[in-house]
C-alpha cells in the first residue's frame, strides 16, 4: 500500500480518476469514455498518453486498466491508502461523507430511486473498486450531504404532506462539495472563519446551482428533488411551470419525452439551437447570432433573480462568489448578471472582472460595491480526497467506529 488517495467519479458511460499524494497535491488524473459501448477509450493526464481498453470495456475493466497504468508510470507504487467516491444522491440518510460498508451500499441503493441515472453507476464504481482493492478503506462523498442543513421552509415543496412523508418529495440540492469548498475558500480570502462567513455561492458549469450559505451552513439552494430545478444550465431548463407536462401530453409528447427534453435538449442548447458551450455562445452572439444572445440573456437574468432571492435566506452577506467553468471564466456572464443587481449595490470593476487572479485574491468588485464579489476556482476532487483521507485515518484510530 502507498500513501496516495484515489478519487473516483463514475458517470453513465465515463469515469474520471484523480490521484492525490498524502499532502493532498494532485499527482495525476485519468478519463475513460464510451464505456459499455464500442470504441471505449482512456487517457492519463500526466503524460497525455492513451491506455488500451478491452472493446466495450465496463467500469471495472476501465478502473483496472487505469490503475495498472498509474502503477506502470510510477504514479502509484501499491494500493492507495484511501479511495473516495463521488455519489450523487444521499437522500436524507447521509448528512456527511461515509465510510463504505454493506450498510452504506444498501442505503445508496435505496437512494437510487431518487437518482436513477447516477446512483447505480456510482455504485458500479464502488463495487468495482471493492473487487480490485478489497482491503483499502473507501468513502462515499455525497453531492446532497452539505444541503442536509436546509430548514424545512427551504426544502419543502408546497405539496400535500404525504408526498414528502411517503415518497421523499422535497428539495435536496446538489453540487454540495463545490459549495462547501466555496464556503471555506471565501472565508480564507476574507480573513474570516467559515463559521462566521455568509456567502452566496454560484456554481456555473454545464450544471448550475446557487446556494445561500449562512455562517458556513447551507440554508437555501436552487436545485431540488433532482438537479433539474433552478438556474438555466447547459442542456437543462431549470425552473419551468410543471404544467408543461400535461400541456405537452395534449400535444402528443409523452411525460418521458418531455423529461428527456428538459434534461438534455433545453437550457443554453435549447434556447440557442446551437450549443451548450458558453464560449461558443459568446462568439456566436458577438457575430450577431440572436438566439445565442438571447440564451446568454436568459441565463444571466435567471441567475440575477436567484441571487436576489437568496438574500432572503441570509442575515448578512460577506461575498457573492462565482465558480465552475462559466463562473470562473466568463467575464461577460458575471458582468451581465451584475448589471441586474444594481439595486443590491453590487458593482464589478471591469478590469478586475476580466483579469482577476491571485494578486487580487479573486476580488472583482469596485471599491464602492456594497458587497465583495469573488471568483474562486472550485475543486470537488480535492474535497473528496480530503474526506476520504479524514475518514480512513479515523478508521485507524477507531477500527470499529
Ligand atoms: P464545467 O461543467 O464546470 O466544466 O463548465 C463547462 C462550461 O464552462 C461550458 O459552458 C464552457 O463553455 C464554460 N467555459 C469554460 N471556459 C470558458 C471560458 N473561458 N469562457 C466562457 N465559458 C467557459
């Protein structure tokens, strides 16, 4: 066994691995795609080399091949000291990360009804790693866990009570590892402690969510029962009137077709009719493509509305934080969003917004802005590695615990 920590993130046809050393510095990462299909392929980032996979490789075969490739390249000398798995849905069972045993696996399985596209593949990764490294402690880190502190007024839908009681229909929230990381990093940049720091954290990537964090704790968030609710996303609609199901069924579109459309064909892609990629959309908009301009406009306006809404959950605001591929990189999205927030006294400094960096500690607001605005790179893999390390170490202290 060496002292590395392996982070495993399994998607339906892909898997991402990240390898950290004992100081939590990333050593390497790897990606396998087209799993269970013809033409499965895998690459290691350290030397940008490809790794041969069997035809139609499954998750276990890809994991075995990539771990061997890490060993062949001297990146791993033995089995890792701990393995952390990203698990999408922990329901109300998991308020924090958990060491994986038979009981944990059964509970994750139970939550699969709430995340049928995600939890089963997360479990496939867990089972594969247990088969490959049976003696290594493994830890599940849940996207939902950080939001288990939401008060009922934020997590309950105004539906008949039995929907919640009998079927668990409530808001769970996602991107928890990223929002938790923002809470820590923002506190550090502001020279405060997380327990006294209140922020609005906007995670804007292909999936987008926004969270109100009061004194380090999630008190409101935009995603709901599933990651479909809330902001406009790459291919997801975010909020729509639920009557769309009934109305479209009267037009011959089945509920499952509508569900697929809301998840896969909507959002920036649906509005622009071109792409879910914000970079391409900005280029198209600059060249006069009206639907792309509209897609960016709807995206920023919805985001600004949610930022305003999140202030209702906070007693004070120490910073508005942008993260994720769009949040970290798109000065245009940040600027267009801030333009809707003048009433809140939020003002961005254009040069800082375009060129924020370490030297500015990620600050992009003017001196007159009522609230600081920060750009902070997210690092969900690091959070998972830290949690895996922490729980694996606790296991050595208390082997029965
Ligand atoms: P993520 O899911 O966090 O990887 O984010 C993906 C999104 O970030 C895509 O819409 C990308 O177009 C967007 N993105 C990445 N880099 C940039 C950039 N430099 N400018 C604008 N959007 C970007």
